[in-house]
C-alpha cells in the first residue's frame, strides 16, 4: 500500500509557531488524538476547521496546505 501524500502542513506551522498539537486541540475544543491525526496526515480537517486553525495560528490558510504545483 502506497503512503498517502502529505496534504497539510499543520505540524510544520505548529513547530514554526512553537505550539503543540495539544495546545491546538484545546483552542479548537477537539480531541488531541484528532489533531494528532491531522498533524501526521492520517486524516484531514474540514475546510471550516482548517480556516479556524489558520486564524488561531495567525497564518494564511494557504500556508497550511502543501502546494500541488511542482
């Protein structure tokens, strides 16, 4: 089974902002396990949640996504 491509950069942006996924989970009132899955690209947040994450981390929503352009 081929590994899925990483779609989001949530983990990278959290590191850049010196924040943890537990902190983000608390801000979003989500289960830390859910946020952990987003950080490892096991699952993806909804677009609405992604927008909230961008607001919480004070970044453009596009910074949370891997560019599909090569």
